[in-house]
C-alpha cells in the first residue's frame, strides 16, 4: 500500500488555521468593530467567520490524526 500520509495537507491546513487565529488576536479591536455593526451584511460576519475557523481547524485536526495513523474503523 505505501506510506501515503498527507503531510502537505497537514502543514497547509495548520498554517491557514494558525494564520486565522493570529489575525484574530492581532486585529481583535478592528474585528469587534466590524462585528458589532448592524447595517448591511455586517451581522453575517460572525457566522461566516465561525464557519471559516471551523472548516480550517477541522481540516487540520483530520490531517493530524491521519498522519498519526489514527483512523475510524471501516465496516463492511
């Protein structure tokens, strides 16, 4: 079968997830100012951001466990 571990996916998704968290901490004042506005599409920003964080962190976690060799049992 070979050693087909997704190291590239792990690194890329980890960098994306880390960059999102870094941006959140570095620009928290600007983000809060945008998220508390009530006009236009601004009320949707927290929901969109939550999906972005969830997707990137979930991808990283999935690749992390796969690289470690921990996978779900497959039933036939």
